């Protein structure tokens, strides 16, 4: 167990890696975590990019345990799916788990609603199944 290292979704750290490629401000949860845990090393990961997906990219929709590119228009996303990208998300999840094991990490702070990082997503679920506590936030 290593309470001095934590995996963190890169987007929560303000890194431009989300599907739209836009940089977001540093998450308030992360700001508070850093203040309360100044000795902890935050290890930035983006499982989607680690799995080989580009940035920017179309948004991803999960359906029946698979993942597909979909339409950026929120009103149309429910009905529109593009090419399957499950293999990319599974590869990213596996590489993220490998990183957690190498660094002996038992906590991940990941982006809520992400097809990868969410606790129901490919990476969040795989880490949880392997003993890493996953906190989802935004």
C-alpha cells in the first residue's frame, strides 16, 4: 500500500485530454486534496489516450459492455453510434492497472461520467476489481 502516490485523471489536473480537446480548470476536489495531502504524489493518467485514442476525438458511448464513438451533439448522442472503440478502452484500462501495480497505488481519483474512468467505466471497474479504491469526482 502506498498512501504517498495517487492516480489522478489527467483532465482533473487541467490537462487537455478530454474528447473535445479543451483544457479544463483544476478540479476543486483536486485542489482540496492537494491542500490536505501535500506530501502525496499525484500521478496523471488518461486511460483513453494511453489506449491509443487521439485528442480531440468523438465522444464515446458505452452500450452493452462495449464502447462506440458517437455524435458530439448531446441531443443526438443517444441514437447515434460510430465505430467501436472497446479495444482502445480495454488497452488503456490494462495499462493503467499495470501502472497502479508498478507504483503500488491503492487509490485513484478519476473523472465522473467518463467511459473509462468512471467507476462503471472500463478503467474504474478494472481498478476496483483489483483492489484500487476509485473516487469519482468532477
